[in-house]
């Protein structure tokens, strides 16, 4: 096994608010190596984005309680001062944010914004930085990059803005690329193009990639490992084949069953997960998923299930026995897909 580029252990991110303590991330452990892609999946509010915004040093304030460890190239990101994090952010770890329309500044031309990111970390002239930004726009497949670099974000389509964000994120050849909902609000054709682009650029740059999404269907062909999060905790973790062909957690089963299929009868209704995610201030006792779980038992309402490995790398946090998980997945989940 290669040495992990990023290794996170028992990360907790709690926010002290007037209403109570918000446990946005509550004990997350994972790793990702160079050249690998990790998919992080879960509903809105499950703690996906907060986890990686914290690692980027973008969540630091008096009302935030951080604990755990996040080792990146021999340094603990949680303990680094802001000036050292600024040096790492962009040059070694880059992030593609959820909404490219709000992530790109509307008053500045796209090429200028990419150039600024480059000049922040490299001692080069404005002209050289602009030439690099044009080259990056070309590499991400934007036509007429010299012309496009002199345009404003509102003159780009949604897919083009996302490509421009990828160009900015990769302009300094980072070791780790975090893509936060990179295909949100894009049509399915553009979604596939963006994911294929990330795959190709990852190969070129030999970077580690994290793809954050709420849709298991999006990351099906693009991730080596997948982490499923629910209510700030890890529900399941494993290789891509483990999650898609041998899932062990009822929440993962619900996500898999909610994926649309092109071979389904047009009259067949979608199968959403019943209920709503819990408030992160008032997380239910025991398993946080138990109010929505069709397989709930008395123990689920009292005891938090530990994240136990079932087969080496594959682990899930559920009180069902391994044989029960395998039977339900085979006889009920797969039969319904």
C-alpha cells in the first residue's frame, strides 16, 4: 500500500451556537494516497463540505471546537498557523467550490483571477502568469482560451465556469484536489465531461482527488474508495465495489435505491429515503439513522454502533450482523434495483 498523502484521524468539528452545540463532524477517519480518488457521499448537512473546508483552514473562529489529527506531508493541518496554511492552500491543496458563479469574482476577468492565484505562490510577472492561465484554460478544454481569458464569469456557461474553476485549482499543480459538488446544477452530459476531465487531469498531475457529492450515481466510475457520511459521522467506508455490490449500511442501501436507472419502467416511482436528516444539535441517541431505518432494533435506539471492519478495508457502523447485512442486500436491495 502506498503511503497516504492525507491521513485524517478522529476529526471533530463542533460549533458553539446560541441554540446549542452543533456537531457538524463527529469523529471521521479516512486517508487518501497520491493517484487515488476518494468519493464522499451523503445528504445535505451530513458534514461532507465542513470536513474538507476545515482541512483547508477555512473554518477557524472562536466558536469552533476542533480536535483530531489531519496529517498532510508530515504536517498536521489542524495545528498549522494561518500563514503556513495559506502557503499550502492553492499550491499543495486546491479546492473546486460548489457554485462557480459565486466562487468567481463577477468584477474581474477570468484570466486575471487565475493569474492572481498563480502570482500568490510564484514570483513571476503578470504577463507570465496570464500566459499560464491561458494555457490552463486550454488544458481544461475551453475553446479560444486567449479570448475567453479576457471575459467575465457571466459570459461563461455553467459548464465553462466549472472548467475555469478547475483550471484555477490545478494552475499550481497541487498534490491534492478537493472537488465539492463539481457537477451540481449541470446537465448530465456536462456532468460526465467534467468528471472525465478531472480523471484525465488527475492522471496528468498524479494528484490525489476527493469528490464530494450527494449522488452515488455521480461517482460510480470515478472513485477508488467511497466514504458515506450521515449526521456528521461515517456510516460506511470501503472500495467502490464494496459500496456498489456489497453495501452493509441501511443508509447506503437507501442511497443506492434512490439512483435513477435508464432500464426502469417509466411508470415506476423513485424510492426516496423516508424522513429527514436529524438536527445536528439534537442528534438522536444511539444510531443517528435509526428514526429512518426500516431495520431498526431496540439496541439501535440506545447504543451508537462502532465503525467495524467486515473485510479488511470495508467497514460500516450498524448493529445488524454481517450475515443479516449480506442477506438483506442480496434479497431486498439488489432485488429492487
